C-alpha cells in the first residue's frame, strides 16, 4: 500500500471535499484488510521494541475527527498491538479550570511522550482551531482582552506549526491523522447508537448538536490541514466510512514512519562487551 495518496505535506493546495470517504483502496474485503492489519501489528511490535531500546525518539500520534468517525476504535484495534509499557493515550476534553489557568499548549506539553515512548492524543490542541473556532469559545479562555484580536486564529496556526517544528527538532516524530467520514455515514452510526441497546451508552445528545455545525467543521478541518501540514509533521487524511480500511491505513502509516527511522538495537562498545564476558564468567562459575 502506498501511503503517499493519504499524505498531505503542504506542497500543494489541499481540498477536503475532493477526498473520498468510502474508499477501500485495493482491499477486496474486510477479511483481507484484517489479515494485513494483523501483519502490521506484528511489525509495529518489532519496531517498538527497537524504538524503546534506543530511547532517543518519541512518537506522537494525533487523532482528530468528527464524532463517531472511529477515534476510540483506532486506539483499541490498532494501538493495542503496542507494548503498554511504552504507550500512553491521552484524551483531550473540554479544558478544566486548572487548564484554563494556563496557555492552551500547556496541557498538551505536559502529556507529551518521553523518549522511547509512544503518545497517542485522542483529540489534541487542534481543537483550538476546531471546536473553539466553530463556537467562538476564545472568550472563555481567560486571555487578556487586548490580546484577543481578529488575528488570533492566524497566530494559533503559526504557534502550532512552530510547536511541532520545535518538537521535531528535538526528536519527536509526529503523525497527524484525520479520519474522514461522510455526513451520511455519521447519521447511520448515530442511529445505530440509538437503535442498538448495547451501543446506547455511546450516544450523546451533544453529537447531534455538533452535527448541526458539520459544514463549519469541514471548513475548519480543511484550513487546519492546509495550514499545518509540513514534510516533518504531515497530516494523513484517511477515508473512514469503512472502519476496517481506516485501521489498516493507519497501521501502515505507523509502520512506514517507524521504518523510515532506521531503528537498530543499541550496540555495545568494546569495554561493555568485555563487561558482558566478565558477567558471564561469574555466572558460569557459580
Ligand atoms: P469526547 O471526545 O466525545 O469525549 O468529547 C470531548 C469534547 O471536548 C469534544 O466535544 C471536544 O470538542 C471538546 N474539547 C476538546 N478540546 C476542547 C477545547 N480546547 N475547548 C473546548 N472544547 C474542547
Ligand atoms: Mg463524543
């Protein structure tokens, strides 16, 4: 699979409406896709072992999407292959009182992965250019009035781009995933949550309200993807009407990105090898 067709790296103008939501690429069936997904999960495990041992880079995977697009399912079905010792998931909710007492990147920075670790952001600081923009929540953020000008969104685009550049330059590998679903598919999934008793708990009245802002969100997503895609921190726009296809593509993005790092287990120097021999001799003499 070629992930290039899902990659947005800022080199050409991006149009969200031109991206299909129901693609399945060359996959003929769900079963086929699941077979490849399992293979990728094994590869991810091998790569993660080296990554953990090397203890140099961190990986940050950002997942953004409209409600019901399958963010939680990605964490459950794709990332479960990862070693829990080296993985941390953080969900971004409506900011708490403590969080609102800080600049908006504070809560993100606090939850960034350590070296050797994978961090998964279920939503992220990108909500600052999505929900905050759609509902004009900037007034709730305690920023001094004179600093809230019509320039505020352009400033945030720049700040986020700079933040990600800073992270990259310090060893964080960033993958930004947008799960792209159609409005029809969302309707189907919301109805399922209402009609299927075992899914009732997933239903939220708020999702219906947010659905009313569909077009505004799509517009904001397009602008986010246009303005914050770079070669070092690309967005991956993933067709997500077929969950099994989205999961496969994401596993492929993670595998390809990690393979690109050319990870190796750390090798020992001469004195360390000598030490190993010495330890072996002691054990054998016991
Ligand atoms: P869920 O992901 O369904 O648990 O919902 C989390 C909610 O928190 C979503 O409706 C997000 O839009 C909202 N949220 C996340 N970040 C922010 C933010 N910075 N400001 C306001 N709402 C946010
Ligand atoms: Mg929700």
